[in-house]
C-alpha cells in the first residue's frame, strides 16, 4: 500500500469517528478526542498533499483549523456559584 493511501485509510476513520460526536467533544472539553481528530486530519492532509492533490488537502486543512477554533470558542465554562 502506498504511503498516501495508508495515511488516508487511517486518517478518515479516526477523524470521522470524532466528527460524529463533535458537539459533545466541544461542550465537554474532550481534549483527547480532539487530539485524535487532529491526528486523523493531519494524516488526511498529508495523504492528499503527497498525492499531489492541493484542493482536497486545502479543504481538509481548513476543516482542521475550523474545528480547532470551534473547540476553543465553544467550550462551556463552569457556572459561577
């Protein structure tokens, strides 16, 4: 198996598993899940880049950045007592 295919084959299932539960990941501050998502997305971006496909690499990189901002902005803070 070619390295780009391996990266894509591993990255997409990991990233998709987290995306299906992304709202709770953000709300509950599940940073380990976010780290897994980022690892998967980084593998996806690298896979597309190694294949010489800049458009899918850029689209996936933009989601990686967007999900990071969403996580930082969307976390719930504990209620003041």
